[in-house]
């Protein structure tokens, strides 16, 4: 067979940051503010039959639930692409989180001061798995303004977790949030490996 | 913008006109198991016989002329992730699509890579 490829084809490495938070807190807005593409939506199907089956024969009558994921991308350079994945807003879709978090360099837990409780589940998830995360408080106009200490106390996060105030609609503000995630991830690296 | 070739089986209002699992003969598990949402895939120019491939396989080959993630393939194909994974794993096994090593992604990223990502984010 003659040469199949004239040029050497390489496949970039991908890294990802997970953007988590409660329903309607502005995750897709944040992703859209920094993504080079309009956020894309992809869907995963969950059948009532669960994930233990290999074939759908005989379960055609089962209903399926659709879980939507919004995501964006930032091409860092020809070798590295950063993906930002928003988590499904509803807690019943936890099963998706393992795949989302797999290999993630870090995470943003986006919270809204009107409903701080939307961040609890995500904080717990990332803490348990040792994934570096920052808490970003999306400052909606008209939202209550609390001090950093008050937010930390309400969310029960210690000083070891960076907390940033942001505007999910603002590109520079969201860049700062992502930079904090990456810096935080770097600070967690084993110094002996540096 | 010219209509994409996959549009014929997707209706904005009604959603997919073909039941998703019909595209993959009811299979719910990719035959090649290491595809994550962010795994990069890229079609390589091969002289392999494409007559056994479905329209969706060929659409993926077209999409992946430049490297894309599994999630992007699913989104552009208007197909659920699992369907995209099954179709991609067919193509990977045939040698028509190559992929980044997903197992490498799981190991803790090194400082050098994180610094590149940090510089890249600051530069956008």
C-alpha cells in the first residue's frame, strides 16, 4: 500500500475544567463568556433500565431521561485544548459527574448568594475526590452582597479553598476565575514533582 | 451557511427523527472503552473500504478532519454521547480515527502543562 498519510497527524492533548453549581446559577453564561465557540450542548441518555445492560433488546418500552451538558473550548496552542464542562443542574444526575470529573485539572463551584445551598453538593463531590476547586460567587445585580467570611461560613469552606467574586457575563472576570482554578491546581502539586 | 448533511434526520422542533439507538443497532456500550467526553479524536486519511460504514460514520469522518473532542462530535452530530462513542469506537477499531491517549489524561497534569494552560487562559 502506498503511503497513506502525507503529513504526520497528531492529536492534541485535552484538559478540562468542570463548572458546577445549582440550576440557573450562570454556569453556561460563564462558559460562554470565555469559550471560543458558542457553548455546545450534548446529551446523554439514561434509560430506566440503568447502566448494567449492554443491549436494549426487550426494553424498548422503557422511558429514557435526557441529561444535557453545555460545554465550551479554548484552544491553548496546537497541542493543548482546554474544555469547560458545565454540570447538569439537577442533583439526580450525579451519575454523569464521574465522567465529567475524570481527569479534570480543577473545578469551579459557581454559587449565587440568593441560593448558596446550590453549591453544597458540588463542594462535597470535589472535596471527596481531591479535585482542586475554587468557589466563585456570581454577583447578580440585586443579589444580596455578603462578605467573603459570611459566604465561607455559610458554605463551610476553609481558607484552603480560594473564593472569588465574579460576574459570569464578563469575560475578564471569568478569565480570572479560571486562572485561580489553574493556580490552585498548581499549588496542590507535589513540590517534589516540580 | 449550507445545510449540513446530517440535518435530514434532525428536526429542530421534534428532535431526532430516528430513535438514537437505531443508529447503533441497539448497542449501548462502545467496543473501544476509553473514550471520555474530552478525548480528542481525529480522522486519518485512509484507503480503507468505506462501503460498510453508515451515513453517521461518514459524517463523523468529515467532522474529524480536524481534531475534536468526543463531546463536540456528539453535539455536531445531534446524537447522544453514548451513540457518538459507539460510532467512534467502530471507526477507531477500523483504524480510520485516531485518538489521544485517554489514560494519559487521568494522571495528574504536570506543572509544565498547567503553566501552559494558565498562560493560554490569560492570553485570550
